[in-house]
C-alpha cells in the first residue's frame, strides 16, 4: 500500500490563541479575502483585473495585499501567463479548494437567514 503524504500545515500563526476558529479567521476572515476566494472557487476568476471587476469594488492595494497573503500561506499559487507585459494568474491550491465547503455553508446560511440574497444555480455549487 502506498503511503499517503501528510499535508504540511501552516505555521507562524497562534498569535492570539490556539483556537482553530481564531487562527482560521486571522488567515481568511476578512471580507475581501473570502470574496477573492469566492471568485476563484465559484466564478473561476484568475487574473487581477477579473477580481477588480467584482461588484463589491475592492481597491487595488487591498487586492494586492490579499493575493500576496493567500500565496504566502499556500492557499493560492501565482503563475505567469504572459511575458510582455508580465501578467500573472492565480490558481487555488488544494488547501484553497478545501475552503469550498466553508463557502457553501456560508451561502446556505445567508440564503436561509438573509432575505433577498442571491440563490446561486445548483450547478455552480457542485465541485
């Protein structure tokens, strides 16, 4: 039987406590980070300009910082897709894809408890 490679865990957290909720929120808990991940998971956005076109209106400096942080923690990978001028695309890693169920639960909760929220088509919520 093949041995399964154990996933490397994120280090350098635990600043406030050992609580997994606290530490997860410290990594991805602000609205902009979750919206970038949402755009990648459900809308298949990959480029800086695609993220800027989201209706929530993220500022370029905030987007730059969030993408850098997500990359530093192994949630996304940055890959060049054009040489002149140099442009990058951002791809979710397995760690990033593992956030899908969390986002799906947030969608379900919002649809259940917040009147008027957009109900996405079922095909969008499938893997």
